[in-house]
C-alpha cells in the first residue's frame, strides 16, 4: 500500500499475470471510503484486501461506493464480492457493463469465444492455439463472480469523489466504455488503463465493436492531452506526474509500431498470426492469455493501417493476407 495526497490509499491487488498487480484506490470522505477498481476475484486478492483494510483500520462497512473505470476482469472482478459485503452501489458505464455481460453473462461468453476464435482463425492462428481460446476465456468466469448489480454512469457528467466533483470523460480504445475521472481544482486524473507509466496499454480488436480501436485510442489521447494534470492515478504501476508527456510517448510508440508492421509486410504477403509471432516472439504461443493480448493488438494495428490505406487485406479460402498498398 501507498498513501497519496488527499488521503488516497493505493492498494496493489495481486494478479496471476505478468502485470503482477492492479491498482485499487480507497478515497476518503466524511461518510467513509469510495473504492475504485477492486481487482480480480482470487484467493490471493481477497487475502491482500483483508491485510490492507486491517492495516488501515478500515471496516468493510466503511466502503460506501464502488467505482469501476472499465470492465476488464482485473478491475471488475471483485466488485460483486465487495457489494455483497458492503451493500455499496457499483457504478460503471453502460457500454462497459454490456461488454462484461457478453463475456460473463448468461451463456458465460460462449458466443464471444466463438466470435474471437473465428476471427483468429481467419488471420492464420493454428488449430492447436485456437482450441485454447474458449477455455481460457471461460476460466475468468469464477474470477468475476458474483456479478454486481450496477448503476450506470454517463460521460460528460460529474460524480462526487472524496467530497469534490470529478468530470467523467469517455476514453475508448483500451476498453470500450472506459471512463477517466478528472478533478479540475487539484488537477488529478483517475485514468484507469488509458494512460499508464512505463508500459503501454493493450489496444485490442474486439469482435462486434468496430474495426479501428487504435484510432479510438489515439483520438482519446488527443482529448486527454487538453487536460492539465498534476497527478495521475493509473490502473497499473504507480501514480505519476508527467501525464501529458506520457501521452506523447504512447502516441509515438504506436506510430513506431505501425511503421514496423508496414515494413514487415513490405517483405511479402503476411497473415496476422505470422506478424504477431514476429512482433512478440514465439514464446507467447504457449500462454493463451498473452497470446490473446498480442494477437488482438496486432490486428488492431493491421486494421488501422488498412483504414489509412497503407496496406491492403484480401481474404482467400477463408484466410486474410496483407500486402503494402502500391504507391502509398
């Protein structure tokens, strides 16, 4: 745990992934605490919360509100668990919640898994990897259960956090429906996974959510660059002060990646999976979690290049292949 200005408590909730932990924040006010992004529902996470609350002499009943920046399981997973123990309302955007239900609703993501597997197959992922995608996604159901009852938030409005009004900003790209929260007096930003220090947020193609998540992300960064931020509270790594500088670094990273992929395609016609392996290394193929992130991010860059007219995609015998567009 770390404590930040305003008495904000950063709780590093452990994750069984290479990210190691996700940031949750306890923000105090006269009525107790608002909890931001409680983490993934695992035994280790529950134990970490027990220790953190005890160390700060905070009772579960002191938590009066649960706020979710977005729907990814490492942020959303313990929301229902905390709600059962605190009776606190859970706030999330409507689009974020709709995605959560696609993944973990009545059919427990079976339809979504089929759509994602079909997409990966079209882009050259081999069968021995494809069969791992469905079980991998299903494995998250227990880590986001029980599901919370939610109240929807809408970007453009404001919400009381810690006794002050924070603006709610629509920030798609990393997650459709993600919200960032800005406090204009102190110039603080709760930025979820949209702007992270030291690491780049994953930008993934999601079946049924349009074909240019990367452009959404870049547009969102442009909007966020208009805010004066003195302290940013991210979903991963530690709070940081160089918010606008980091936005520039993230945009530059993706331009380099786009140029890199275009250069690879200039060498010949390529499938998405082949490019993914060249970008991220064959070692990720044995880890369905990392492979899904890498494959979906590769496709996000390919779709963006195609929309820019820099590459052309064709489908033959059910397989997509990309070539550089002549004269561009």
